[in-house]
C-alpha cells in the first residue's frame, strides 16, 4: 500500500487524538493499553508517532481511538 503525505503529515487526526487524550488525562501508555484491550496492537511509540503525524492511521484504528477516547470519529478528523 502506498502511503501519501498531506502537508508533511501521514494523518490528519493525530493532533485531535492528542487533544482528546490529554483532555481525558491519559498517558500515551494508558491509551495504548486501552486500544489493545479493543483488539488493536499498538505500542506507546506508535501512539507518539500518530500524534506527531509520522505514522499512518488505518480507518479501523481511528474507530477504536474514538471509542476509547469517548469521542465521535468525525471530531478526530475535523
């Protein structure tokens, strides 16, 4: 699969994920653990790369992030 960049980033939602995580008072490690309980294997460094925009995020991962962070998917991609 070819992964493209948009304005130097590999995803549009990393900043919003970070904002929602901080608002929930959750560390990257805690977020990774919660995502793993939903069946998606992500480590803390993957969360960091997603938030920095250097890692692509799949649609199913985005759905799990929204569920774990208790936000709508749409709010993560605005």
